[in-house]
């Protein structure tokens, strides 16, 4: 799942994850507060949550903080997917217990490779944890 207020970025991520052979169920939302409410209401949690930083209402850091301080959600793997390369943003993400921080590449092919690599890594990490 991706939470990003930029609909075009959500569609690009969806397109990148529709790459043949990835076999990924992808959802996105433009509203962090709406997603948090759905989680609190018992919605199925995603296997992996990606957050943009700069969003109205609640930014990615605020969403991450709520998730990591809510006992029912704190084990949800959450990463930041942002255009920001600022060291203070990267540090803030890890201080809030983000599992990873990815800087979005400019070219679509790089974005696709990045997301497919992330998905492959995460699947292998999950399998290793349950083996």
C-alpha cells in the first residue's frame, strides 16, 4: 500500500508494480487519516506500507508516528518513499522507526527497478522470518 497525495505518483507506482512476474496486489490512498481510520476499524493491514513525506492533513512522519506508537499497528512494516534527499528527513524517518527510506528516482525505469527490488527483498525477508 502507498499513501501519497499525488495521484500521478500513485498511478506510476501501480504501473511499476504491474511488471510481469511481480504478482503484487497494490492499493493506494491519497489520505493518511482515512487509512489510519480504516486500520483502527479493523481493515486488513497491508504486508508493506509506503509513505510519502509531504502531504496535507497529516504528513508521512505524523502517520509513521501514529503507526509505530499504536500497539495494534506498530509491527506493520513502513517505509518512506520520497523525493527528499535531505539528511534531516532521512534521520527523522529512522528516528520514528521507519523500516527503510527510499529516494524516488527521476526516470520511470529506475523507479520500476527500485520498487521491484524492494518487493523482492521484502518477500525474501518475510519468508526468512517464517522459515
